[in-house]
């Protein structure tokens, strides 16, 4: 697998462009906020007090969103030195076992992401140690928790009635940055299932293998030989 992904159809192209746009926006916004804060701090002895927390939040979003995107474009590193020695059929069996284990992990991850996020949204987390067996309504709501410095946006005031029982937020509730957890968990599981289907249909030889490091070493060796 080369790690290069070609979207299929207009819907696939739109989704791919949207995902890449989100990643580019997060990177750009993080860079702009950090650069602006440096200029303000060293040039005007001032700062945007909430910028560091926003940058940290965006970085967490970027990592979580990027994990799912990496599964999609097969950009994650994988060790296939042994599996490449196997004949095609045993290699596919090993790849399917690895894929199913990743699906199992994705289910656990999604459950953990939702269970952590749910109290901040005034929702009950799931019960059950491994798989959801229901909802635990005895867990206390954590919807009143706020971020440290991020200001509350006026167009999000509806959350005060929806999840905070009418109490006013002085800062943005943690619900907002933590919402990326179930979104990313769902996306990661979805992309793993997609990769598993590709292996089953013989459209891919392995789940997530990128040979970028191997290609870089080969390119460096070629340059050294030429010089």
C-alpha cells in the first residue's frame, strides 16, 4: 500500500475535500493564533488569554480527526515484514484477523469516548464493562463544568436551557470541546470497518500499511549512490 487515496465518485470527492479542509483549517487556525499571541506578547506586552486553551483544544481535535483520516488513506505505519513472506491466502487471513481486532478495539474506543462525553452533555453513559448493556442513569451530570478561559459564544446560549437547567455559563462549557470524542470515535470505527471490507473484497492487501519510511530510505540510498 502506498498510502495514496483516490476518492470514488462526487460524494467521495466531496467528503475527502471536506475532511482535508477541516484538517487544513485546524492547522491554519492553530498557527495563526499562536503567531498572533507571540507578536502580542513580545511586541505589545499583551496576549489573548484564551488562545492557549483554544490551540490545545484544536490540537486534540486534529489528532483525533487525523487518526480517522489516517485509516481512510492508509497513512498509518504498519509492520508487514513477516506477512509479506506468506502466500496470498494466509496473508489475507492474517490481515482479516488484524482488521477484526481493530474493529473490536474501535468499538471499545467508541464506547469509552461516549461514556466520557455523555455526562458533560447531561446524558447517561452506557453500562457494561466491555459492550453497552444499557444506560447508567445514576451518573451525576457534569454539564455545569466550564473551560478555563474560552469565552462563551452568544449563539451557544441555548445550551444553558438544554443541558445546564437554565444556569448561565460564564465560560464555554466543556461539552463543546469534548464533543469531538464521540465524533472521532465513530469516525475511527467507521474507517476501520471500511478498511476491513476492502481487505475482504481483495481491494487491499492489509489494513493500514504505509511505506513512506521505507521509500524515504530507498530514496536516500539512491541519492547517496548517485553522489
